[in-house]
């Protein structure tokens, strides 16, 4: 927790605040020495520790679960204060200038949220976060460059921008302020997710690097803020930014301006950015471009470069790198982690490199497709927020290995703690081996072992597709019959028949797991979307269900 002087964090509550709780969006400074609760709220629905408001039981069906969001101003439960921008699950809900209601429905293979929709801006901001020396000798991260600079904002928009920009430095340097000037540093790429009090979410794609020069220097972070999820694509953009940074900051601006003016491509499509980059072999070139006025570039003969940025065909895989997970954990342990995530338990991942934490946690969350992790989700927890592990509600967080001793000392409830450096589980609940049905678990193990031993025969995209296919097939066989148990009314809305759905499962071990799974927030949210419309929300998943039933029919006939 954060002791100390005035804290800019908002004290906000959900739809039913505790008596005496301040109203949402009210900024309250913490008393001197007070301790602010750093625990981020759940991304979609109330934490399990707070009982949801009782829903009306639909005829013949289950109780309706609470709404996905309590509306503007929601944050932590009760009177616990939370940051104005909270790390949480990755989706967009219409941020980045496109209201959710106006987002077109995705095609086959696309998610239907604005998080994956085409035609939006690539990004909202590019910021540079540098370390500034304080009077006491410590270094604190500060934003030293921002593009674009927005003017003539309304009061509410300006306040929102200030809250966002205030939160970014903490997550660009989550490993504390114990830095010193250095001469060598290997650049690293990682990402974080911020959730505003109104539910809108933004992703920060970061490249931490050491600026070119002589002598000792401090690293800096280039951070692209966007509500669009595509880690591979933004990594390529950061490659271009880093290449230009080694020449001069001045040549970053025209590239980012060209990118901002280009529409975000649809899945499987490519957008071409026309940019330029001068020869960078000499100090004179760097110095010359560093002072070149922006207005003079258009009249010069410049070395133009065409940069192609392509989105994967399978949009649900574009923010994931399963190879990173397979390289660090055995298939057996991956299934233990998957089982714990499926039941929405507390998961802590440990590694020293920020990029490893970021990639592996995104990969674990992606294993749940077509379901979405609906609780606290922080790929890299800043040092000052380590008390997050004391949260009684489900969470999925990444913590640097140097903080292991502090984490183990925390009075936390049962959690699965995974060491990504050694590829082992440090602490477990104890029943992870028994959660998944034996037959389905063995089939997934065979599939994962096959992909894990391909000796680099497959590309990263192929590995993503093959691994995702194994877990999608698991959900198809486990709950793929859900559509047959939605009773449709004359009004067009549906009612999920939970009891009949569970009884329809012949395998006793599968039925035991499903009875637990239907109580999770991720399943409730998925069913709520399915009840709203007969049009499938997850076309890729629906296609796999159809293929599975066709294969079963073919086997019976043959």
C-alpha cells in the first residue's frame, strides 16, 4: 500500500456504495500517513467477496447475474479508494473515439468489441517517460514528451487526460526508482492495461531502451497508448520508433503523424505507412536531423520508406504469444494454470523481465477464449502496489522475481504462484491435478507436447493457431451445447436453462467441472451476451462448434 502525502487516487464505489461513501469522481486527498488501497477493481462485474444484487429468476432458467458495469464512476468496492486509471482486463468498450453502440459487428474470426474493430485511430498518445533525479537522490519517472498535444479540451476531457497521463509513468517503470545511470541496456517490450472509472480501457505498449550517446545514461520508455489490442503489430511500430530514436527524436514525429492518419486495418489486412528515415551512421547525421526544422522536410529529397503493418487473420490471437509460455512452462503446468484460471482463482506470475511477465500473462488469459478473464488483471504490478496480492477477490498479476520474499510475507489467501524463471509452481491450492476431466486433459497434453516439440518447424502465428485450437476444442466439447439450452421468448430475448444444460452432460467428471464453471463471472458474461441475440457473438467459436457436431455425425454414420 502507498503511505504518504496527498494521493490523487479516486475514491469510487459501485452501484451500491457503502453508507457514507463519497460520490464517484470525487477526488479526496489522503490524510498524512494514510494508506491508500491499491487493489484494482474487477473489469466487468463485482468481485466475488461482495454478493451481487439478487436478480429475478427467469421462468425455467437461472438467476440473472448483475450487470457488466455499474455505470460511470465505478471502481473498487465499498469505501476502498482506487486509482483513477486502474489496470484491468483487456477490451475497449468503445473508447478511442468510437461509441460501443456504433461499432460494427465483426466478421468470422473477429471479436465483436471495439477492441478489435477496424477503422479507428492506431493510437491516442505517444509519450516518452524519462527518469528525473529528485532532491533526495532518487529517480522518479516523468513524462517528458507527448504526441499529440491536445488543446481546447472540455473540462471533463482535460481532467480525464490528466488522470491518464498521471498514471502512465508508474507502469512504464514498475520496478521502482532505484535506478542509476548505465552504459549498456538491452531494450525490452512490455504492455499494461488501464481502466478508467467509466469502464473504458486503454493499453500501453512500451519499449524501454537506452538513448544513443556516450558515457552513462538513464533508460527511457516510449509508450503508445491505444484501446486497440495487437501486441505484435505495435511491437513492430515500436521497432520503427526505436530505430528513429537512435538518430533523433525529431524524426519520430512525422512517422507517428503518418501512423495516426492511417486507419486501423481489419483482420488479415495490411496498411502501408509512407515514412522516411535518414542515414544514421554518423554523429553528423544525428546532429543534423536533430536540429532540422519540421517545416523544411517537405522540400527535401528524402529516403522514403514503405512500412507495412498487417493484422493476423484470427483477431482473437493478435495480442498473444503462446510460444513464450511454452518455452518457460511444461504443458502439464500450463494445464494446471489454465484450470485455476478457468475457476477464477488468484494467480501470481513471477519473472524478472517485464517482457516475459507481459507475454506470459497475456497468453494465459488468451487460453480462456471464447471466455474473458473478468477480474483484476495486471501483467506487471508496480512495486508500490504489491499489496494487490492481499486482495480477497480473483486476480491475475505479474510480479518481478526480486519481490518474491515480500510477496510470500503478505497475508494473502490461497493463490497459485508460478515461477516463470525456473518453470515451476511455488505455491498451489492442491487440487489442480483433479480440476480438468482426465480424458480431455490427456488430449490437451498430447496436443501441447506436439507443439512444444516441433523444433521450431512452426512459425509463431502457426503455434498460436494450433495451441488456441486445442483449448477452443476443449470448451467446444465441454460447453459447446449451450446454444441448445437457451429458450427464446417472443420478444427476441433468451433465457439460459442452466439445470438442463448441466444434466445434458453424460460424463460425470465433465458435469462436475461445468457445475463450478457456470458459477464464474466469465461464463455468466458470455451467456448474458448469448441471451441478447440469436446472432452468435463469437463467430470463430461457433464455427468450431458446428465442425465438432458435423464430425460427430460423420463418425456415427460411418
